[in-house]
């Protein structure tokens, strides 16, 4: 669930926002989330990997705990220098 929330925070919308309610559950069970960079191409390259790992279908492929997720997220985000920072 946290991976979907991250997707929503970064994209500003649900990953399957135009999906009819009846199909939504099936998409969550069977399909990978859409690539976040199709919605936000300004995000760091690794953020999609973090979201995909957090929402992996097999529990063994997901993060073992929230601290591991946060660590990868911090590492990915810290490698990106915001454009507003460069303007100063």
C-alpha cells in the first residue's frame, strides 16, 4: 500500500486512475504499476525502481521492512539536485 501512496504523491494521481472500479482490483493483483516517469519525467531515475519494488506482486520481492524502503528512497532522492537549488 505504501508503494501506491508514493506513486500517488509523486504523480498526483492514482496509478490506475481511469480504470473502472470493477477492473481496479484485477489490475492491482495482476499488473505492474505504470512507469512513474510516463507521468513525471522530471523525477530521479531510481524512483520508479523503488516504487516497483514496494509494489511487487510476490511478497519476497518487496522490501523486507519500511526502513529499507526509506533508505532506498532517501538515496534515490538525494542523488537528484533540484533545479531551484542550482539557481541560488
